């Protein structure tokens, strides 16, 4: 990627300080792609012309100094060889992308993975497993660095030394939420942390829907793992659908409020997926064009579980697939409360079961995904 001169970077930063949005700036740049020339001889756009009389070079210089100290890459939309081609199709694509990490990863095939910030342990585990699997097949996992499913998505890719891209809703001089500071550092080392916002930009509420449009715009498709009916994840899915990208959703229990957003997407035409292979099959043609090896063997991403005793398996079978209480398990198995509690603790340590709000327990996907179903008389 050809680097910009210091004067060119300064001009782009000054341009971003103009009181107009990216759609307006991109329209102006379509006629005059040189930001220095655009500031010297502005077109007849009232607000931009007023700003161009006295551009804020002082603030631009401060931002430039910080970017240089932190080794942040600045990628303008006019640099088509470096700017992500899919993202460029947005009508209000970011005029400039700031990239901390490896900017070349922006050209990998990407899958956006989004979901609830208050994910269940089962949802967190599912997102992590899916993303580890997909990252091993060469896909970059793109998400928003939020708590919950976003965190699981990034961690899943990192756990198999895959690539992940985090799109921030703030300037790159801060990490939001602060709890993910260490994760952000790992992403910079193994992937890329990107933003369209200048340094110093705070995590304002309206920035996150705009961040979501970038997540959708970068990706071949969007996977929603868990989402309530009113969720920012559904905004990402809607934007992806409007862009003609694939939308995938993982179904859940009808009793789980975090499954309702996914079920709503499926009713509206999103593709129901139960395994990561379903996503690879759907995106196969697009991925093949990018020379991915879709047939490579997939190493295990989870440690092998200890062999279950008959009692452990009986309890798992009695749980079904919905959250269940200890009292319900006692009724279903005729075990004592002490026996049920003891086995649940062991299953939780083996990552077979997760505990949730209200003292309820639920099976984790890995506890049943590889088990052959048993067919009783009358099953079909």
C-alpha cells in the first residue's frame, strides 16, 4: 500500500474536520479527489466553502502527531487499491478509515458476527466455536468489539490464530468498552482495529448504528447469534440485506428472549444455520473466487470432554435443550437434589452445561452436536 505524505495526511485530517458528513464529502471528492485542492478551491457548497476559508490545521496537526506515534494507517476512499472494495459500495462510506494493525486484512473475505451484549453462556460458546471454525477456513471475522457475542466472535478467531477485524464506534485513542482493552490489544497484534472517527471521538449513542453499517459493508454476510427483538444486531442485519449481502441466523429456544430476534430474521428470509459448514456452503462461490481452501481439515477448537458416565448422560438427556431448574431435573430423573447438583457442577466444569440467571441450567452445543440421535419406535 503506497503511503501518503505527511502533507497529504494533514489535508485528509483537515477535510474530516469540515462540518459535513461522509456522503457530502464523497460527492465532492468524486469531482475533485485531491483534498488539498478541494480545500484551496472549494465548490459551491455553502457549509463546506465557509469551512474551507479557514480549515482547522491546528487540530489536524495534533491528530496527525498522535497517528504517527501510534502507527495508525490512514486510508482514504479515493485510494481504491487500499480501500476495501465492498465497503466502497455504501452511499455514505467512510471518507477515511483509520487502521491500527494490518490494513491488508481488510481485503480478506469477511463474515460479520453480531449479537446481544448480554449473551447467554451457550450463545457465547456457540459464537466462539463458529468463529474459530470459520477463521480456520481463511475468513476474517468482523465485529464491533462490544461485550457478549462480539467479544466471543473476536476471541474465537484469535483462539485459532485466525484474523479478526474490530470496528470501533469511537476514535482509536480509546477502547470502548474499557473492559475489552486487552482484547483490543490482541486484535491489533493479530488483526486490525478500525474506525472512521477522528482521535478523541467519544462513544456517543448515534455512533454505533453508523459503526454497524461499516461492519455490514465490509462483509460478505452477517451472522446473528443471539438478539432480542429490539437490537442493534438487527440493524446490522437489515443493512446487510439492503446491500445484497447474505444474512444468517442461529435459532434458539422459543423460551429464550435472545432467540426472538434471530427467529424474526428467519421469518423474514434470513438463512437458518446450525453449523459453520452451512455458512461455508452458502458463501462457497464467493469464497472460491478468493482462492480459499474450503476442504482443509479442521483441527479441534475445544478440548476433548471426559467420557460421560451413564448418570451424567441421563441428566443431560433429561435437560433437553431449554433452560431448566434443579427441581425440574429431580422430577425428571428421580435423582436426589444433592446428586443432581453434584453432576451439574461436574458437567459445568467439563463445559457441557452452562448456568444462567434464575438458577437455570442449559446444555452447551458441544454436549450434543456430535452425538448420534437415538430413534425410538414411531420416530421418523
